[in-house]
């Protein structure tokens, strides 16, 4: 179908009503940027899921990073968004204003390089993200081992998507699966899910790829049976990337992981294997339990599970905006609250 035909189909579709969760923050952002929500039929509802790595990073993790920076005088290296995410009482940005060394880097390899060039500093990289970014975190550790760098470590909060799909399955009629994740994992996960009644379509990232994936989702939903379609075959193959998976498996093992506002999802994370604990900041520095009461009116957890729209949060656009984010979903460009705010809050 042409772009115009896809648009017409999605505009003129009438019943049954369908809720589609775009799991990936990049999809959320691109759907807004392309204005897709504006012309969708009222019978098609898009909800944003937990696929923005910054948004799902829990407060405990931010507190651990702040502890390392302020109490252990480590140099924290991180992608920029994470620096602004609030922990219980502070953020890395505020810690930096108090004298902590917090550096923004563009990759874990930049962090490892910085450690090599600054042997007098203990350098910690904040390792967050999904299947797409974990291999580069592992390569940084591998390089540090190879180069004999002993002042580099990573603080892991890496997550894997299958557990999130399971946890979110009851919130949606079908998933728009993130193409880049499945370029690594392959399609077995989706094939297994459809056998358990969970439907979804793997989508690419251009406007036409998103429209095609949405149209397939709506059409297949109308057939009344669970379905799975790979609508991004130019990138996603059945086997994915065995080399990337083998690399991660060598260095990392599955673990339970906490998702901000959602809670612990069993087996939904990865951490360094014990034999690499010299590069695991949590073990290297013996970070104590920093838990404590966390009171917030932020409803990121409900947003990330598709239970409410960002505009339903009482803080949205008032106390919480991109200049003064109260929650992680307003910090990252990939966050649903930020996307709503930037591209049109009433959608
Ligand atoms: S608008 Fe702000 S406070 Fe409300 S859920 Fe989103 S990030 Fe949290």
C-alpha cells in the first residue's frame, strides 16, 4: 500500500476498538513526530509502554550513582538524559553542582577511554538500556580487561524486553515490537508469545514502516486470532544476531530487575557474571542498601504501563515540564510525557 492508502486505512477504520502499545521510546517519539496520532481512527488507541531506558531506571539506581559520586568520589560517566533523572532526594545534575564529577559521554567506549587516560580516577559508566545497547557496554568491559584498566567499572541496570512483554500483556491488545531489539534477539520470543495469546508486530522506524506495522496490526486484530508478523524483515531475521547474544552471554547473566514505577519483573535484567565483579561497580565499591521511603505524586509507573495518559497526571505541564522534570518520563526525549509535551498534549 502507498503512504496515502495506509493513512486512509488507519483513518477510516471502524471497530472493533483496538489498543496498541508501542513498547519502544523511539517509536513513541517517531509516532508523535510524524503526527500519526492525529489522523488515527478513534477506534485505534495508541498507548506508550516501558521501552525508554531512562524512564524505567529506578530511583534506587540514581541514588547508587549519586552515592558513588559524592561519597566514594568516583567519576560518573553517563548518557546526558540520565544526569537529570531524579532519585529520592537529588539528581546527578545537582550532585555535580555540589562538586561531584559527572561527565556526559556518548558511548561506554568513551568512558573506558576516559578511564585509560585518567588512571588516578575511579571511573564508573552508568550501564542502562535494552538488548540493543548492552553489547556495547560489554565491549567496554572486554576492552578494559584487555588493556589492563583497573579504574573502570559499570553500574548495571540493563534490562531485557521479554519479561516486560509478559508484564504488560494484559494492558494491550497488541504490541508494536521494537525492531532494533529483535534485530538482536530474533523472533523466537514473539513466536512463543503468540502461542500464549499475546499478539504483536515488529515495526521499523520510518514513517512508512510505522504506518505499515500499524495497518497490519489493525487488520490482523480484526481476524480475531492471536498473531505475530515481522513487518521489518529488511533488518530483523528469525535468528537475530547470535554473535551479539553470545558476547553478552559470556559476560552477563540474567537477574531480576526493578522497573521505575512498575516494580521488580523477575528475570528481566542482566548483570555482570561473578568472574567480572572487578568491573561491577556495585560489588567493587560495596554499595550499601540505600532504600528508603520515596514519596512522589509522579505517575510515571502508570504512564509506562499504559494505565493513564501523561495528560492525566496532575503534575503534567504544571509542576512537571521538560525544564523542571519531576519524573523520568519527562526527562528523556523518548519518554511519553516529554513526547506529549513536545508534540501536543491533548492527543
Ligand atoms: S507528567 Fe511528570 S510527574 Fe507526571 S507522570 Fe509524567 S514525568 Fe511523572
